[in-house]
């Protein structure tokens, strides 16, 4: 069979497997796809529609640098392309475009897996069967909610294949392929899966050398490919590294404990995929997350893998067997004694990026390789091998396709769209009617309401003071901890302490809650009941601060604890006095002074206001402080001063003035330059290498 037919058949297999979300607007990828990736990329899509690039998201956490959130994948060529195309079409085209974009990358992974198995001199039928197992087996069948993990893992076979071609000597073309595969794995936007791709690639090189299938230098070339991959992906990698230092992600080791990992019970799914009723969530009775209880790779594939281990004892079998063992150890994580002993010894900066439960892509590719070896070992005609491969493909389709972990009906769960909240246009329009009264729109928060209000804020275009992201800015979370008890590493803190002045400081004018919370809200005088809406109640906070205001006094603090005490004891009026560090001297009071702040322009990456004050004051903006924001006072650069723990401020003189702020993160063009420079360097090396090879052939 020609390569063209092989590629088309692999495309057909993966497209048929995900046919529901790919071809029907009534289905979509489930859970976190709609709660994490879609809101982020929808914001990118909306910004592109306005002729801007999405850098700063004003809809969560009083603003945060969304471009630096690696899960947003804004710089991935296919994600950016999907968002751009959707910006010229209907918003509802975006989910399907993203689903196709992910499936196409899985297909590329299937093609690379086919060539990987062929490189080990396996026949076309067995190699095709292994590729199908990788495409539609355990990992991709169960990880559709995390499209970024699929995009990261899809490039693993190509990385292994590139290492194989570097086994004897350095080749610039295959080193470039390795760097591209690893770089695209980073661009995929899911560090946990990317770590698995990098780690397995180095392990693959090490095992090739140990089994004498390659020279020892292959490890050096693999390490060099890893370094080049990081440089190639500098544009998402470096800003994410900066945000990690500024976010609660730096404390992830606090709650990881011994690291996590798949439960041993997940191995049951190798033979009984629905043992814990993961295909019917109303009856689910397994431990933890159902998506981590699906390792099914077909019964036939499992038997062939066992056959390879038992009957075909050669170095190729040993290679994939050891990779299977390595992948199993990693994915089980702290369910093994050895992991629990070794993991705490790693530096915290390493531990925060390792989530073993997301690394079973190694297991998936290794068992696919063993199955291909087993099928190739069978002494049967090639037509029989192809028939066995087709049976395995049908098995994987019938068992795994259209299941809750890869397909969700929009009829049963409408979710959030620009036009409706949980299917109700009336509810969303009523909330917008109140929120959009001012410019910029006043923020809202929730009390015991659906999390969809918070994570869907970028889709709803309603600014929330809260957020749900593991990359939440640390200073924003410190403010949220005034409103909800929790830990420094947490990122989802709904409004709980209603009487805190931080509610006012964050410009929270509207509260979405439930009917049973009406007595609690009504007991606090500053909250006024506005409307009873479908399934929700809406209250107004009568004491909410403006988004931008002038403070006439400052109070310097030396620690967050000191600031917390001042606020909790009501020893400071934040409307009049700003908390700063370092201290700022302002002139004394003036009797009957009048000041005014007007909003002249408000965009996600740009703010402009006019101020009028009787004396020098501090302009406080209820917007999160973060590196990259620049300020100008009457077109002259001025410093931005952190105020009130997490907000931005600028000193303004007496009289009338204009203050402009723009988000211009210097780290972005630097990172982009590194990525482009690396790409150009690799392209030149490949060109020179190919030209030299052509000359040698001619001579």
C-alpha cells in the first residue's frame, strides 16, 4: 500500500473516532475544554476581531497577562490560525475549528508513529496498526478535555523518530526535526505532557545507546535537540516562566505532596474499560477522575504486545518493553514506593511541573510499538495482518468513540456562549443590562453561584473580580484571600466574606447568587436586591468604589500580614487612603476639596483617564499590577506604583492631567526574537546540510 493511502487511512481513523464533535454542532469536547481552553482562545478570537492581539485579559482577577499563560496557546500557529479564521466567521465556529486543529495534530502523530515503527523494519500492516492504537487508544481517547495535552503529546513519536535518525551521526535536518517536534510540544501548552515528551525522548536516546542500537553520542544530540526546542518555543516559554514567578504556580509544590499519579485500578481498563462505569457518569463508581481510568488499547493490541514480550526477544522488543516499564512507573507516580522516596528529593521548581497522571502518553506509544512488533512476528500473510489491524481499529472505535471523556452533548449541558448562560438568553441579557451601565463595565462576583460565571467571563464579556486559573497572579490571590479563607497556592476563591472592604476596592458592584442566599445578602445594608433571574439572584453593592479614583493619603506597610490586619480591623479607609510600599508623601488635607476622574479610553491593553485634583494625589486603578505596564502623565513617562497589595497607581499633581497606561511587556519581543532567530538558524543549517549532501552525491 502506498504512503498516500496509509496517511489517508490514518486520517480517516482519527476523524471517525472523533466524528461527533467534528461534524455536529450539537457535540463538543467535554469539561475543561469548555472551562479552560475555550474561554482563553475565545478572548484571543474576539481581540483579533477588534484588530488587537490578546495580551491582557481584563475579565478575570481584575486583569492578568493572559498571553503568558501557556495554556492559552496564543502563539501556537494552528491555534492562532483557528482564532483568526473564527474572528471572520461566527463565534460558534471556534469550538469546531479547535477540535479539527487538535485532531489534525493527532493525525500527524499517527503518521510519525507509523514511520517510527517502520524504521525498526516492521511491516506496513503492523506499523499502521501501532499508529492506529496510538491515535485512538488510551491517551487521546480520554484527554479530549485537555486539548493542550493532546497537542503536546502528539509530537512525541516524531521526536523519537528524529532521535532514531540521529543514532549514528549528527544530521542537521533531523536535529531540526527534533527541535521542531519538542518546540511544538511546548507550544501545545500543557507542561505536564511536555515534560513527558522531553523525558521520554531523552530516555529513548539513552536506551538506544544502552542496547547498542545507537552510538553514545545520540544522548548528546537528544539533549541538544531539547535545548533547541526550548529556544524555538521561547515565545511561550519565557513569558510563562516569568508569570510562574509572579503567580501562585510557584507554590504548586505545597499541595502536590508526593506528586500524584494514576491509581493501580486504572490498569483494570486494559481489559475492562467500563469496569468503573466511566461511560455513564451517573453510575461512575471509580476512584478519582474517570478520564484517568481509561488505558484501553484494544484486547487484540494487548495480546499482541504480550506476544512480543514473550516470543520476540530482540533489542527492538527490549527497547519498547523498557519504555513501557518507564512509562508505567512515571504514570503511576506516588502509587509506587520508589516514586514516593525519590520525588521529595527533587527541587521544588522541578516538582511543580511534574504531574505523573498526565504522562501515560508514553505508555500509550510504547504499548502500540509492542503490539506492532507482536503483529509483525505472526507468521501469517500480510492480508491477515491488515485484517487484524482493522479489527483492532474497529474495537477501539466501538469501545472509545463518543464517550463522556471525548464528547459532550450541548443539549444536556449548553454551557456558556456569547448569547446565553446555560441556555438562557434572558438571564445573560438581564445581567448585561445592569453591568454595562458604566465605562468600563463594573465588575461582578459570585456567592454560591455556578463557576461558569467566573471561567466563562471572557466569553460573556462580563468583567469578574474572581478567576479560575493555576497561573493566577499571586498578588491578585492575596486580595482574594481577604474574601475567602484558603491557601497561598489556591486559585479559585469565590466571594465569602461579604462585609470586607476589598469587595468595594475591586469595583465589585454586582453579586450573582442563589435564592437561598437572599436572607444572608439582605442582612448587609450595602447590598440591594435588584432582580430575580432564572436560577439566580442579582444584588447591587451600593458602596463599590469606582474603577479609577484618587487617594489623598498613603499608609506604608512592611508585609502582607500588616496590610491584612489594617483591613480586617477596619483601621483604614481604602477609598481615601492607599496602602503602599515604599511610602509615598502626599500634601496635607485641603478643606472642601473636589476631585474627579474620567475614563477617556478603556481597552484590554490600554487605559486613558483624565484627573482633576486640588492637590497632589495618588490615582488608584483597580487593575492588577504586573510587569510590562507603562504609564505616561501628560505624555511624559512616569513610574507605576503598586498599591493596595495588588493594584496599580500613579502619582498625579494638582490640576487637570491625562494619565495613559499601556501593556507593553518587553519580554515578549525578546522571546519572539529568540524563537525566530532559532528557527532561521535551524533552517540555514538544514539548507547547508542538504546542499552539501547534494554536492557529494553529484561528485
